[in-house]
C-alpha cells in the first residue's frame, strides 16, 4: 500500500520563508568587483549628511546661494518648453546632445572668450563631473601618469578611481599652479623615462585652492604642454563668476594645436540640479567621448537641455551673472575679514578673485582632520585639506566655502573654527 504525505500549503510557506531567512546573504563583499571594493566615500558628500541633520554651519560644500536661481524665469521657460519643444524635450535625444542646446553653448562660450571652431567640437554631459569621468576614460590607462595641482579637485580624484593612474603633483601658491615647479617635475620625469599623458588643471578660481593663474603662467603651462607633448584638460566651472578685474582668458582660447580639452557647466550660473555641462575639444576627441558616454547614460536629459538652452538664448544667465558676482564678492570679503579677525598667528589663506572657496594653511601643529571632530561639536563644518592631495599630505590645510552660507554664518563659522583650534591645542598639551 502506497502512503501519501499531505503537507499543509501554509506550512510550506512558513518553511520556505524560514529557509530564505536563514540563507539570506549578509556579506556581499565576495561578490563586489575590485573597483567597488576600492572606491571611497567623498568627504564632501559625507559632511553634507552631517550638515543636513541641522545645527551646523556648513563651510564645507560647494553649493550656490539659492538666491542666484532665477526661479520665476525658469518656471516660465519650463511651461514654454513643453508647449514649444514638448515632443522632443520629453523624448530620447542624441548622445552628443540636443542641437538646440549645443548652438546655445557655442554662442555663449564665444561671448565669454572661449574659442569654439565648430559645433562638432562640443558634447553635452550630465554636469561637468561626468565630463571628468568620460575624458579620463577616453585617455588614461592603468599605470599612466597624470599631472595635477596639489591640492586638486576632489571630484577629479573620484572620477579617476579604479583607473590606477599615477600622479605627478605640482604645488600651488597664491597664484595657482607653480609652473616653474611643473617644468622641473616634467624634466625629472623625462630623465626617468616617464611620459605623462595629461595635465589636469583648474586655472581660474581653483577648487579647492581659490587661486587664479596669471597670464604668464597660463602661457608657460601651454609651452610646456607643447614641449612635452601633453594633453591639457581645463576644468572651468567658475570662469564666468570672477568678481575682480583680471585677465582670465581660458587656456582653450590660447590653444593653437588642439591639445586643450575644455569643460564647463551651468551649475554655478543657473542651477546644479539640472545636471548639464559640456566639453569643447577637437571633434575627434568629442567622437570618442560620445562613444564612452553611450554606455553610461545614453544622453544628458533632453528636458533640462532645452530649459538651459532657452536660459542661454534669452540672456537670462548673462543678466544674472553680475548679481552672482556681487553676492559672492560680499561673502568672500566677509570670510577674508573673519579669517583676519579670528584665526591664530601662523595661519595663511588665499584671496580668491572668483569662485566659491578659500584655501587655508593652518600652523603645522594642527591636523585639520582631527580638528574637524571638535569643530562639528561646536557647530561648524569644513573639508579637511588632505582629501585633496592625491599622494598624501596637507594635514594642516582646509577648504572653506563662502558661496552658500550667509554673511553672519560665515563670520560665526570662522569664529567657531578658531575656538575649535584653541580647544584642540589645549588637548595636545
């Protein structure tokens, strides 16, 4: 006689659930790629989480002042874009970018002194951060050498993660990259059989340094790029918001041999939330970047490209730039004044002519990363400077942002940092 086992269906569900619970994967480390294992969190992103909890004055991020956003004008543009360009603005677009926006970028760039030979020399990116990522992957292989300022932009270091490149670093002073030392470093590399491939630089209103290279250094840098056959990657998010008279002609405009790759963005002059940037380079470079971008996001959002194009074509951004300059000049002055009033002897800092940041060198006995814990407890945040050093160093440095906080917050924030320094030094005795 055959026995038949009858199992209650509800019991099956319980057993199945128990099995899944007891066999749930809790450690995914063994599945991660080497890239995923090696990536580190951005100090800026982590600090923003702290600031969002409230009660902390943020001198850390690089956020524009919301008063610079032309909200009324953008609201009107959005409605008109839907009405006029809706079928295209809500549709997929070419990877290279919406032609309407590319035309606007060309006109805007040329008005502001950036040489553009042809619309085929432009590709639209999802913010200038994506431009860094795409260009790096178009040119750099594991083991390649790239030249950067020291300190350099944290976002570029993030974009280079996983590529296993080598760095040749050149210190900055109050006038940006020391091109005399750049020459020494390139000569030394050649003597060792090392062939760098690229110089990455933010010549105008440097992030994090707040410095701007004078014209003689710009010309010297390009001369060295010619002599040593280097690509120059010019990152220029702040060139449109310099608020003191200085010849800040982009390297791209001085370029005679097509070796400068230029990138910029609307993030600092219209809205970072739209995530729209662009690269201007020889069409052969643009074509290769386009192919790489296809595997990343297909294309930058069509909708925001049309909005940005209208803002450029209608002159809304050009009209807004003088207000941005005036606002940030006042805030810059407040920060420089507060540093002068509160910081201890032996501290020095840059005096930016534009952009959003001041770079501070503290006395050698102060470690800015250790200091940060005390500063946050006192209700102020900044970015420790060592995060911007690809080869280590900068223990006594910090980046301070003046674009986002109010004038009162700037002064109070700097005062709190000075108080934190006193407590830090007392704890070391």
